C-alpha cells in the first residue's frame, strides 16, 4: 500500500484532513459446495449441490458486509408414513432452495500490526435473509410424486438466520481463494418442510463450500489498493513514520555566511561579501562565466569578447575627434556662415534668419515695455554678426486713411531704431528704415488689429532707407476716425 498511502498522505497535507481509512476495493466472487440437511425425521444424510454469487465491501480493516444470492438442493431419505398419500411411506425428498442473504463478516487476521499485507484471513460471520423452497417427494411403491407440496402444502417462503466460519487465502492483489462452512436456520411456517415431514424440530441445512474472489474498483489516488481485510491497519502509520525518518534534520549551519544554509547551498565556499542567488551560487550578472566577486567589470557590454581572467570586455578604442579636428570643423562652419552673409540665394542664407517683431498700441508709435525683450534679441544678433545690416519696417492696420497710416508706420519704425541705437548701442548706419503703412497687413481684416500694428526686422539684402512720407492732417482720415 506504499503508493496509496503516499497519495493519501499528500492529500491530507493539502486539505488538512488525515484519512485514516485509505481507498480500497470491493470483492466479487463465486462459490460452490455441498449441502447437507439435518432433518428431524429418520433420514440419511445425502449431499446436494449448491452455488451462488456474492459482493463484499469492507467497512474497516475488521468488519465487512457481504450480500449473496444462492441456490441449493436439500436431499435425503425419510422412512416416514405420510397420511396425505394414503399412508404411504416417503422414500426420498429433494428440495431446491433459493436464498438471498446479507452477512456481517468479522476478520480475525488483523490483530497484529507487524508485516505488510495479509496472506491469510480467517473470519466468522452472522446474518439474515429470505429463502424459498419447493419440496419434491418420492413415495415407496408409487414412484416420484412431482411437486407434491402443491398438494400437501410443503412449498413456501421463509426467513432465516445464518452464520459460520471461513478462511481466505490471497493469491495476488487481484484474486483470493477461500473455504467456508455455513449453517442456516429457517424461521416460519415452512421451516420444517424440507424433508416433507413437519415435526417439532426444524430442518437445518449446512453448506460446505469453496470460494473464488476477484478484487474490483478502488480510488483514483491509489495505484494498488486491496480490500481492507488484506491490509495491515498500521501500514499507513508505518509509512508516514518512515517518510518522517527520511526527512533531513534541519541544520541552520551556513559555512560561508552567504545567507543560504548548507543543506541547500550548492556552493558552500563563496568568499565573504560575494553576492549569491537563492541556491547559494555566486552571481554572474553579465553571464561571462566569471563570478561578480572576481569580475573587474560585472556588467560588461554585450557583443564583445571578454577576458576570462578579469571579466573585462575587449571593446575597441573609439576614434575620438582631436581639438584640431574640432577647430577645423568650426572654422569650416564659420567660413560657410560668413559666405552666406548678404546672400540673396533662397534657402539657408543669413537673410533667411527669423528675427522677432514688436507691436504697438492703437494709434501709437511709443514702444511698450513688453517689447524691449524682442528689441534686445535683435540687438544681440547684430552684435554677434557685425557684418550684417537690418531693415526696420513699420506697418499699421486699415482703419485710418492711407496717408495717415504711412506717417504712423514711419514713426513706429523710427521709434524702434531710436531704441536700438540709444538703449542697446547699435550703430545707426547698420539700420535701414522702411515703412509699408497699411499695404502689407498680417491679418486680412479692415478692423483694428493688434498684429497688424507692428515693426518687422530682417537682414538687409541691398535695400535702401526710405524718405519720410508727406505729412497729413487729421481731416484727411477716412470716415473722420482717429488713430491706428
């Protein structure tokens, strides 16, 4: 039962419930033997044949239940005159019997707890059931009287008690062989009619038989179960005790002090301070075959050969640029930049630089405080590039007349140039004043527009400074409106 016990113990560990009675098998069997009828008349014992089938299931290692269906023949001679047959003497009787029985079997072979499975199982049993008889008589000088009980009232049904002893022998894990002796005690009206004569005492048949049993069934967690009457009750306990003895005694010794006890440490001599995994093996973080505590480069770059003695990857030295290389590159870039100064070519010259613009309040040429940051950016570009000139172009929206807007644009450009010269120190000769009035609006609207009230800056490409526009009076405004 080693396999079944291990499975049961495993299941017990998982569920927290210990199963004292393991899974076992049923026994299905056949039996045959001789029937002797102890009749109360003057008869001679004549054996009859019997047989049947049974099914047996263990309740525990000692007790089991057995149900059986049996056929038997009670035979004998009986020199008794029977008045119903005109005083003729009964010569022989033959009574076929069919019984159904339930027995409780008590095994006597499991009193000792030593050894493994039993090979011999003696037992006793008691039980009850029901029987049905049909008595046939032979009268002297008259031949056979077939089914005389139909006339004489000798056939019928009755209850019974039975008991007996037996012994089984286990052939292997599937088959057993046994010998059994059973005595049946009929109860009721027909309990004394097996021999055809009713008297004070019962007719009692006995059955001496041999049995052949086959083990069937068994639990899924048992590889080789057997009926429990063959099993040693202490097998499960003995197996579990053996498992406990096989388990290693807990030993907290950690020889190398790496935090993994020797019982599970696969590398018991790692040096102090070396990092290890859960098995106690020194870590090799980069997988180069050299433990980290020996590796001068524990995280070597991937894809390079590694020096097996030091763990250092053989990475080729990079081809760094020298200071002379940097100077040469910078000089080439600066030469290209200087060559682009004043260029009219589209796409990439200094003339394509973006410079910020400034905006003005309605009908005003006064520079707002918020715009000095943009003027500072323009001045910084000019100081960093002393070879360029900047065109300063004023513009307005479209609310007033064109003449007035030309003058207002001029004044706005002039204010921007004055601020660059006086506040930021830009040479006036590098600034070229232009104005557009309302001709080039950013926002296509005739309404007042903050974005259109502006001064733009760009790198000069041959432009010349525009003369101041002719002055106009306020009477020339469109719609008599003021301001733009």
